[in-house]
């Protein structure tokens, strides 16, 4: 048996993250009482550091390491950059809220960083084993973060639901993977893909059986219908800063997971997974958009909206073309940006002892702080897919991809429900601009948060006006 | 070993595992549940032995049965739950659950039957000799080829302990009794025992 020391260089960002997490763990233990902001500042430094290290890898040729278990390709690099950037904003938005609600700072940031590490491992996986471990490293801290508000019964209930559902989803995913392993005798994506495409139709029954379980697991993790039951409860029950986190960066990781499992390891079964995904996408789009209309709680409304957005995002994968995958990637990047902005606005509206969670809480935001109202308006327009906000181009991209794949009916269904969905986004705008505020005090936030939300809101419109740069980056991943 | 004997052993252990699993969810007394889970673990260890994974089989018994389940038993006994008061919705959801169970079992029988995983498709793996060391084989790959997933599993355990502590540790409360080792070490005999010199009592005459 021969063994050579693996090449550690491609995994430098992950190694850096892990080392820094341990450093923060110790630093917070000894200095956390005296210097309150130490966990926060070190966390942000870590994210910046990992971002720069990943940036340095940009443009490197595709490389495997750790015995073909870890892959560094363009997809991994670009999604890692997006995940790190989004997480940086997430922690920045959450800082004030964590202090206000007295969540344990040290643990919060450490668990958050672990989740980011899990996402990085997940997007760089090229083996079922590392993919699954990355998924667990991502999910486990999230379950705990939901429950961090220990005195709240709702939060505990949400955490319990999330945990049980997540465990069930992991079980399904593993069962499906074991079927693929049973046939291919390998856990490696490329080896599995080879066996899958060579398998005779008589044998592919096992593969399809496994595939169904894998897709169920993916849909659970993504929060797509009919495996969406946990999404509204978790979004509603967890502290808003945790909802902000769950609704942004992990969605990127979930998409990459779906891509790696379906496109990279089972390309031979494309007809089969296209059909299953079509059902999931249509159900998500219809259910998400229709049920969101009935919500008066804005967190629940955004939860159903996220289910619908996951449906739209899947359209690009369903198309089964490189352009389709690129449009899905673009969709998830822009979605996580919009979702982050929307929840950040709720965080800014919350004061100690008061949680902004109903749509009425946004009443008359325009007279309380016109700039924030404008930012929220941009984000809502973008989520609804109204030009020139970036959400329009995201929807346009996925719809174009399915039409090019001769699935026009799918595009029509998606379009009709996008118009239905516009109603509840515009209702938020109406409440902000045309209703009188109950509480006329001005909304204020610290400087860094104001700058961040401004960047976030303006990015939504800027990327809408000049989308070609980001679209080009996404296309480069698949076409380059 | 004869194939028939092997099959009998397999079905005995497999049946025991399934049966014990059913008992875990079916009995009302949580202590019995835990004990049934122990049986399930021991039976699956038997299955692993059949696969010539001796080390894993023993670890399953040592770690899960010996440590984890014992801890479980302690917790269940300490909580002093004799019987769960009622099983809400057990009857109500029973038809749905039975339907799902039947559907999954039917699918599994149909898919994972001998027509797909039979001896025609997959030959019996060769048996290893008596000099084959399971631990040696594991040790050769665990820290070399599988070092990356191994480290990730370690990270997972670290997360688990951080999460568990942050969810259950609520700071030191007033009135909680805890040990202070430094004070325990620094203690002197004079702090603990007071020697009192007193005159012996005079003899009392009856």
C-alpha cells in the first residue's frame, strides 16, 4: 500500500477557518468577559482572511486532493467566495441584535463559523463521504443556533422540529447514497457517474430508487415543497439573526450540493431526476407563492417566499444545460443577497423587548426613515422580479433556460405564479409607504449596519442595471 | 463456513435486530425501550462479525452498549419516568404509518431483491484467512487515505460538544454547590479538625 502526503494547499481556506475557530474559542473563553466584542471582531477577521485566501486561488486549474475526496474547481471557488461574503454581512447585521437579545456572543459566533466551514467543505466535496460530513458540519451548528434563545418555548420547538426533520433528511440522503454505492462500489463522484452511465436499464431500477431518496434529502435541506414543513416554523421561531443566516448562505451550499449529487454523480439519470425535480419545483412555486399571501407575520411570509424561490432556482437545474446551471447559480447568489437585506431590515426595526415580525410593524417606515424604506422597496421589487432590480434578471435567466430546453409549460406556470407572488411583496411596499405609522419614532442603527444595508440595497439595483459581470462569472464556471 | 449455516446466522441476527427495533418504539416503559435498543445493537454487532468486521463489531458493543446505552439507562432511570402517560395519536396515525411502512417494505423487497443484488450480479467476497487483521487494515487507511473525512468527523464532535454546552450551561447559579479544587488542595488539617484539650472526667462512683 503506497501513500503520499496529500497536497494541503487547495484546502488552505478551510484549514485557516478551523484553526481560527479554535483560536476564537479559546480567546473568547479567557477574554470574552473583558472585551465584549472580541468574538465578533475575530470572526469578521477570519471571514475576511478566508475570503482573501480563496480569492488567491481564483483562476487555479481544477485540482483534486485528499485522495480524490476534495475538489477545488471554479464552482467551489466562486461559491466559497459568495458564502464568505454573505456570511460577513450576516454577522455584521446580527451584532447589534445579539447584544440586545443577550444571546451568548462567543458560542453564537463560533457555531456560525462552524456552519460556514461546513458550507465550504460541502461545496468542495467530490466524494459522498465528504459531502455528507460537510452537510452535517453545516446543519448541526444551525440546529443549536436556532435553540440558543433558551428561554423561548417557540425557539426550542423550532429547533426540535428542525433537528428531527434534518435528521430524517440526512437518513434519507444516506439511504439513497447507499443504493448508488451498492451498484457502483464507489463513493467518488466521477467513478459513480461512470458506472451510472454504463448501467443497463434493467439494473437502473436500484439507481432510480436511490435517486428518489437522494432528491428527497436535497429537497428537505433546501426547503422545497413537499418537504417544506419545517421552513415557516423555523424561520418564525428562531431569533431573527439566525433566520437571517439560515435564509442566506446555506441556500448557496444547498444548490451546490444538488448540483454535485445530480449533475456530477448521476448525469446518466438526467431524464429521471428532471421529472422528479419538475414536480418539486412546480409544487414549491405554487405553494410558496399562494400560501405567502395569507401570512400576516413577515417572517413566515418570507419563509414561504423562500420556498417559492427555491422552486425557481431548481428550474435552472431542471433545464439540464450549462446555461441552466449558470442561471441557477446566479439566482441563488442574488436570492441570498435579497433575503439577507430583507431580514436585516427586520433586525434594524427590532428594539430591546420588541421584535419586528409582523407586516404591520413596517407601517409608515417611509416617514420613520425614508432611506431604509427605499432600500426595503428595492429588495421587495427585486424579490418580486420587477425590472430593473436584479431579481428580474435572475428569473429571466432560469425561465430562458427552461424555454431553451423545450419546457415552455414550466416557464408559463412559473411566470403566472411570479405575478401572483408580486402581490405580497408589493403589499409590504404599500404598508411602508401609504400606511400611517403606529410608532412614529425614527429608526436608527449603528453606522456599520447603515453602510451595509445601503450597499446591500444599492447592489440589488446596481446588479440589476449591470448584471453582465455577475452573469459572466457564473457562466464562466460552467463554460470556461 | 457453509453457506447455509451462514444464512441461518444472518437471518437470526437480522430478525433479532428488526424485532428489537420494533420493541423499542412499541413498549411503554422507557427502560424496556433502552434494553431493547441494547439487544438491537448486539444483534447488529453479530451481523458485522459475519462481514468479518470484527473490530467494528466489538467497538459497537464496547462503545454503544457499554458506554452510551448505560448512560442512557442512567438518564432514563434518573428522570424516573415509569410509563409514558398516553400515546397521543398512536391509533389515529396508525393506518397512515402502516401504509407508509408497507409501501417502503414493498419497494425494498422489489428493488433490493436477489434479482438485483443476487449472486449472479455480485460474487461472494472471498473469506480472509486467520492471519487477516481487521484493525491493521483500518489503521492503514484511517490516518492516510481517509484523513480528511476523519478530521471532519472530529470537527463534528467538537461542534456537538460546543452546542451541547452552550445549550445546557446556564452560568454558575447562586446556591449551586461545586468543587473548588485549589481550595481543596490548599486545605490544612487545622482547617478541618479542631483538637480540643480537656481534662478527663473524674471517675464516677456508683
